[in-house]
């Protein structure tokens, strides 16, 4: 049995920055945490069978991606969902083994590739066993590298899922995902070999974000500089949260002419920047702020809410009957909008409920500006370069990543407020809600907060940096007037961090705490090789990042 009811340290808010052992800070219960561990264990077993027995099937690749996404922080809290996903994985594994083109060549397969269960009770018993726990790997450094690789792959899977929804895929990314998962089961690999795989994971994180960027921009157009209303109108509304742009598109199509307005929430805000969505006059603005404020904001919204991806907070009973989930998102008692074989979803029940609801309560008024993805910023390249050369812009500060509920994240608001007036913030992800409504002004018409979009749009920031490196004829990206003060929360942020390391970015400040899953020795390697460090005080960090 496990040494504690559960053990999870995959997110930044993990208890005492060591690990959740009774209940997740995110709200997941111990049985759900253990079942998620077993789902990852099952996925690893399926990857082992695919790689060792020579069987190829697109269905298994899609399953691996969706199953990994299911286990990301704040995605699925429903034990029944996860049990069914485990059963699906076992069935796919047996199918792969039975149809292998190379019977018997797999050798001695690990337990994750051979275990079976004939009932839900047996699955639950297996989930509570030590061998499927993170702590099953005794060596602290090997465990740390395995988990760093696993979390990076989870982030890749999430971004790949979104690209695949839009019909874009890349077999090489799937191949790496399987390779990485198999590596986490191989006791013969050294720490150096695992470290090399972690850095290779960064390469595929870049490839995946590039693929998703292509999927989004070829489907919906390149983001444009856009003012987004943060007030409300006097119509009933539907609030859509998460990251899935196809869900938003279908919802907007189905709400045309119904008298129901559609608002974005949290990471869905950047949808307003895409040209394809500007034609909907009932797509009226963004409501509220970051994901962790859901309980107050969802209560005040009055109408139904559609959760398309991660960042679900366990809902209060008072509005639980107004939340709908799609895709891999799940929570006991919430209604799910299913998908047909063609990827279509019927939001009619949501729309009918919205019509019976009061309009949203107004939380704030005004507008916020975004849409500074790579295509738009590069169109302004001459203006940006001139501002740098003239000294009007001394430095860009990448403050991308995730937000969270811990009071220590006030650091990022204070950091933004205290930045000198000749600096510009480059942001993507929900971290922006810590400073995108501060009214920091502009430099010669260039806003001091340039929002590129969702967390996956950190790719845009990398493209911008590489282009500036070319324009300034520099050999090293680290010679640019760009500093990195990045906030992280969950596993997609791990993939983004590994992507930045792969691109050669050094001296990243990462906070508000360094990951609990980094052992002292692994953390030392990251510090010595890449200059990664934690936050200190606002004044000290401004001094070392801006004034050095």
C-alpha cells in the first residue's frame, strides 16, 4: 500500500511545497489522485506495448494524448470518468498485444504493460498500491527526472490535443511521447540519459506549440490588436472558459439570433483577437479574471458556464447546475456536452438554460488590449526596433505563464507596478491577469503590456525573441534586451519552460516557488547549466533583471 492516502506534487501549489498527501490543494480527493496515477501507469504500459511489439494504431496515439490531458491539474475530478479511461487503456493495450506484428519480441515487459483487472474494485485496489505511485521510484534524482519528463509530456499532450481537434497532427510528436513514457519505466537508464530526454522534450514542446499556432492561425486567422470590453450588456449570457477555440466557434454559431450573448473567461480571452470571431455581434467581451476566481465570478455571472479544458475549480452547489463540461473535463454531478463522430457538439441545452437566466452582474467596466502575437508584433518590428535603438525601450520582460490563488503571487502585480517606465511586459497565459488591468500606459504608442494570448502562445514570444535576435544581428538570444520572470502553475507550464531551455534561453527567474518535484541535485543542474533561479523580493529582482 501507499505510505499516505495519496501523493501528488505536480503543481506549484502542492502542500507545503513538498506534496499533497491527504487531499489535493486543487480539490481532488485521494481516490481521484490515485486513479490518475493508475491512468498514467496504464498509459505508460500501452506505450511500452506499442514500442516493444511493433503495433501501430492512430487510435492508441489519440488515447494516450487524451488520457495524459485528463490527469493535468484541474481537468478531471470524476473517479468514474477516470476508471472508464483506465478500462479503455487496458482494452487498447490488449488489442495492441494481440495484433502485434512481432509476437513475443517484447521480452520481459514491466508490470504497467501486463497488469489486468476484471472489476472496478480491482482497478481501485491497484490504484491504491505503491507500484503505481510517484514514490515507487526510490532514487530521488531518478524520480525527479522521470516526473519532470512526465509532466513535460503531459503539457505537450494538452497542446497536441487542441491541434488535433482542429485537424492538425504530427506523428513525430506522438513517437516522442511514447519514447518518453517508455523511458520512465526503464530502470537501466542513467540520470544523464534521462536529463538528455528532458531536454529533448523541450524540442518537441516547441514543435507542438508551433503546430498549435499553425492550427489556430490557419483556421481563425492571425491575432490582431484588439480592445476587449470587460463590462456586460443587458442580455442573458453564456460564459465559456478554458482553451478550446473549436468549442467556442460551435457555441457562437449555435447562439446566433437567440438573444443570448457569449462572454469569455480566463484563458479564453485571447479568442477575441482572432479575426474569425469578430463577425459575431453577440460575442461581447471578457468576464472576470483568472481561473482561481471562479467561485465568485461564476456565482455573479448568473447564466450557464461551459468549461472546455483545464482550470476547473470544484464548484459551489449554488451554481453547480449551471456548469457544463466538454472534452476531457469532468466533475461528479456536472453535465457534459458530448461530441459526435464528426467532432460536433450540441449546445442547445446550454442555450435554453441561458434564456431563462438573468443577465450577468457587472463586475467592472472598461477595456483591455491584446492580440500581440508574433505576426502582429513582427508587423510592428520597425517601430519596436527603433524604440530599442533610441533608448525609449530599455528592456522587455517576459512575464508569461500561469496565475494561481496563493498570496505570494501578489509579487507579480507589485513587480509590474515597480518596473521602470522604459520597460515593456511580454505576456501570454493567465499570468497576465495580475497586471493587464493596471493601466501601465505605453511607450511611443507601444503598450507596456503586450499580450500574445493563451499559455500555448508563449511560442509567439519565442518567435518574437528569435526575430529580434536576427534583426539586431546577435549570435546569442541571451544578448537581447529581454529578461524572463516566469510564473508557473501546472504541467503545460513545465512544457513551456523546457521549450525555453531548448531554445537556449538562460537566467530564467521561475516562481513563485521552484517545483517541488525537483530534487536538490536536479535543481542544481538546472541552476548551473541554465541559470534558473527563484524569485526573491520585487526590488531585488528588478535590480538583477532590469538594472544589471
